[in-house]
């Protein structure tokens, strides 16, 4: 059975979140965890 490698998919997901969080202040546009939360709260 092949080993699952999901770096490509997770990077794509991260890139999408970070692009949605562009323009936010400080860590909200720079740190993934904070940006993810902010995007969820903004309802984008």
C-alpha cells in the first residue's frame, strides 16, 4: 500500500486561506492559525 503524502494539498489549502486573509492587520494576514480563524469569523 502506498504511503500517503499530503504536503501538496495542505500547502494549497494554506495558500488559499492566506490569500483570503490578505489586507488584514498584523498577524491576521501573516500567521496561518490566526488568519484561518479570522477568515472563518469574516464569513468569506
